[in-house]
C-alpha cells in the first residue's frame, strides 16, 4: 500500500481552512515524509533486512549453543497452557500406538530396544510411567518390594526395560555401569536414565559432608558413564525437581529445596567434563506442576506424562519423522529434484547479478559520454528473456527462504496451542483495523470487485488466525471456518460465471492464464519443498472446480448476456448445464470406489494423492465443498436474471429493498446466520457436521450477501485494508505453510525465541511482504510464460509437460 502525501494534503485543504494561505510555500512535515516512505518497496527492504539479521542471529546461536535440538529438549522449556513446550523445537505427543509402532520399527531395523533406569524412588516412578506408555501397568511396590529391581520385556517390540534400585550414587551404582561397559554390544542399553539425591538427603540428614561425598562419587561414576557414552549408549542424569515441603511426611522433612539445589549443583560440577547429558528440563517440568504432587516428593500424573513424552521424543523422533516432532530430528535429505531446481534458480540469480552489474557499468559511463558531447543511448525496455531471468532470480531467493524456514532445523519451531483469548483477541484487533480503513467504492452493484476482495481478505485473515492458534479443536469454530472456505469457492463460481456471462471470454489463453496464476507458487513449492501437489489442498481444489466450470461454460451452446438477450430459450440450455453439472457431482459422491477409480488413474494420480499414496484426503476435501462452486454459479445466474427481468437496480447507491420487504429480508438473513451457528453447537462431532455442511452452507453465505448489499451505504463502502489482503489471499494461504507456520503446519516458526507476541509480529510482517512479492512475481511471469498468442501459449505448455515427464517417470506417474 502506498500513501500519497498529495492526496492527504488535498483532503486536508478541504477540511481545515485554518492553515496558511495558498500563496505561502510550505515544507512537508515529518508525518508527510514518513507516509511517503511507507510503501511496499520500503516494507520489502525492511523485511530483507530482518531476514538477514535473523539468519545471522540464529547462525550465532548455533555456533555458541550447538546444533543438536536434543540439547534443547533436555535443557529448557516452559508450559504453554497445559502442554510442555521445549525451547526451540516441537514435541510429538506419542500415544500408546505411536510408542509401540516406534519400537517395532526400530526392532525391524535391527536395533535392540534396551532401556535402563537406575536410581531412587523418583526414577522408579519414571520407569513405571515409561512402561505405561506401552499399555502396561506397573503395580505400585509395597513393603520390601519397594527396594527391588524390576524388568519389563515385550518380545514383539524387541523391548527390554529395567529398573535398578540404586538410591545412592555409590560403588554399587558404579559397578552396574562397569558391567554394561564391559558387556557385549547387544547387551548395552540404548538409553540409560540415572538419578539420585533425595534418598541421600533423607538418610544423611542434609549434612554438608554428605554433599561433598555425593559429588566425589558422581565424579567417579561420571568417568565410567563417559566410557559408556563412547560405546554408543545415550546417558541422561536427571536433575532433581523441588519438593512440595508442606506435604512431605515427617521422615522426609530433611529433604528441603535448598538441599536439592546443593545436590543438583554438585552433579552439574561432577559431570561437566563428561559427555553425560544433564536432564534439566525434568526439573522444570516438575516445578511447573509441583502442586499436583500427592506426597510432596513424587511428581503428579501430568508431570510424569510430560517427562515420558520427552523420553519418547528423544528416543524415536529421528526415526519416525513425525511432522510435529522436530526435537532430535535431523530433518529430511534433499532430493535430486530439489537440487536440480535450486541449481536452476542459482543460475538465474547469477545471471541476474551479472545483468545488474552490466547495467551499473553502463550507467557509470553515461555521464562521461555526456561530458564528451555524445548523447547517451536511450534506455530500452527489458526484453522478455531478461524479465524472465530477473524474476526467476527473485523467486529463487524467496524459495531459499522457504526452504531454510521449513525444510531445515536452522530456525526454531514450536508447537501450536489453543487458548480462547489467543484466538478472539487478534480477531478483535482485525475488526477494528478493518473498520478504520474504510472508504467509498467506485462501484455500486452487488458483489462488486472491491467488496469481493474485501470478503476474501477478512476471510483469509480469519483463517490465518485459526491456523496459528490451533482453533480446529473447537467444533463451532471449525465449522465456521468451513463456511469461509466454502465462501471462497462460492466466489470462484460466481466470479468466473459473471465474467463469462458479460464478455463470453473462454479462449484457451485465458484458461491457461487463470490456471497459471492459481498454481505458479504451489507447483514451485512442490519442486522446492518436496511436497506433493495435494499437500496444498486448496489449490488443487479450486483448480479442479475451475476446470469443471470452464468445461461447463464452453460446451456448446455457449450462453452469454448477448446471446440470451433476445433468445430466452438459452436460459433453458443453461439450466440443463446446471443439472448435468450437479448430476456429475452426485454420481461421483454416491460411490467412493468409483471416485477413487477416476482420480487414481494415471497420469493424473499424482495430483490427487498424498505422499503416502492415499487419496482419502482429496476425497474428504472434495466432498466437503462439492456444491459450493455450483451454488456460486447458480446465484450468479439468478442474479443476472433478476437484474434483467425484475425491478432490481443496483447501479445506483440506493437501498435495494425498502419497507417491510427490507425488514423481512434482514430478519430472514439474521435467522439464517443464527440457524447455522446453532447447528454448529448442536452437532456432536466433526464427521456428523461435515456430512450436513454441503447441503446447508449456502444459507449463511446468502444471508451474509443480503445483509452486506441490502443497504446502499454498506454496499458502496468497503474496507481497503481487507481488500488489499484479499488481492494476495491465495499467496497468503499457500505461503503460511512454510514461512509463518512450520513443520507442515503442525507448528509455528520461531525467529524471536522466548517472546511469542514479538515473534508473531515479526514473522507476520515478513510473511505478508513475501506474499506480496510472490503476487507481483506471478503477475510479471504470467505474460512471459503464458503469452497472448495462443500458439506460443501452447508451445510453453508443451515444454512444461516435457519437463514433467521425467519427473513423472521417476515418481511412477506413467
């Protein structure tokens, strides 16, 4: 957006007559100067500077603190709502099924899942919770059984978990470690968790001498543990969490938090020179849920669950590759297609830099030519080849940023968590901003361009907030967002039908231009990010429905405003087309087997299946909004008929309805919105809601259209802020997957750790600037890659298909 000082001055001169007379020259003030610089070019420069700064910052962080996210998992974190969030990485919540699947997969790879817990009653409690993660229950020990060793084994999983009762860090504990060190490799534990302090504090009554003995023993133990780490065992020393002193029994009153801190520092000093990892986050987890401890010493159930999840993420993430488990995950390797794509972009960047250098040299020579009396050459407009190279170079830089954010572990990522305030507060801010930036439209007709852009804009912003805050867990919010997605498809059907009706434009070049604008960013991301086309589900959805709409409209007889003006039989042709259109949808929906046979046919199968070769995702998305585009076309058809044959005049800024008719329409529209909202609260589950949604989604959409357009004042004004976002809504929807959210939308990109609000503001600013730049790049590439000459257009299409052929052969499309 560009703010013009000239426009501001002209408005001020009309509203405020107290300023200096026109004859007096005035210097523009600081405000005008700032507004003059508040434009897209300045925002882009600021965004580039921010990206470079954060690349430098995170590079320095990795140099100082290391690159292993397992260290972040074990060292730091905090509670977000009810969930534990490690510093800088994401944790997957392992279910019993996930845990067993992990062990079975590792056993299939030839790894023996031997895990050992050594220590006091706190470690025994951790052992019991860990075994419970596999669906087994460890009964609480009683009497003498409290001081016995325990073991659990599952032959199917190749899993052997044992607990050794070693309450003191003494020679007995050291002897066990020596046995493992000297044992054969198949007897070594893959993971060893140790911890000891509270038993020594209780038995030795918290004496200072005991702390020194403890530190000496741990030092000797650490030397052996370091050798065990060298043999391939991952060793964790549990830093003790504090106690809830008021709930401690009399025999445990010597265990104070001061003593625990002394023992923790002793352990840190003793193990500082070894490769044993200090499990600091276990102390933080327990501290945050201290009030849930039943006896004041042992952690409550939720804290136990969080510590077990940390162990599972530590042990399994690098093999299982869950999208929401980036801690201890080394990331996926680059494919040959990604390498070739980035090499191509690199060549464009190098060529663009060379062209820029050549232009700079020529510019430097021009003053010399003028001084020598020679006229400088008139600058020529850039050729299509130069435009293509420079534009692809800009796109390549942007793709490199996408890759850095989401396909590497360079930037931090965190899990998403839902909180009502986090969802509703940003929406409130957006409403206030949208109302503030309102202005008069040049159009007065219903659903004019400014209004549809505004509609797309506030819908897209709402969807972004919905994704950022993980609000899909709340069923009513989820269903209202489904209405917004359906509304976008409704507008797709409405907009393309209206354009065809008015102009009759349905040539092949326009078809390719529309498909190119829809898919340019998505196809590029598929190449660069190693994601299937179906991953960006909305683009395949809107492209499919556009192709269906195009076929329906161009099949003879073509019905347009001009052809039907004096030939009303054409209305019947259009009705027949609608009947056939909806009949095809119903036939596909009635048989999921038939649907799958159609869409898994080669070569277009790759467009509709996920990376797991599953078409269920496409089926789910398709059937959920299967009528929305049709609703939009039918509404557009009825609208043009009403304008032609009924007293509906929306060319003037007056009210469309008046009197009792206006009151009735307003009441029915409000009732329609209320009925759908009531439905979202009444239905019991997402599957039940989704089954009904396609049949009633037109009710809230039509209700909103009536309320938005019935009154002339509302119809002729629009929010310029929302309309601006609406023009880049497609880029916003696709770009959020990688540079605003993270880990395939399961997490949030973190550029500013520990400051979540500031992080959201900065990542949002960069994200919006990048989306605008991609939008401009698409507009610049469109006339080059999809020229107006249909022969050149077909040629470029054939070239693109030839590029896809080897990719398709490699991926099994043919």
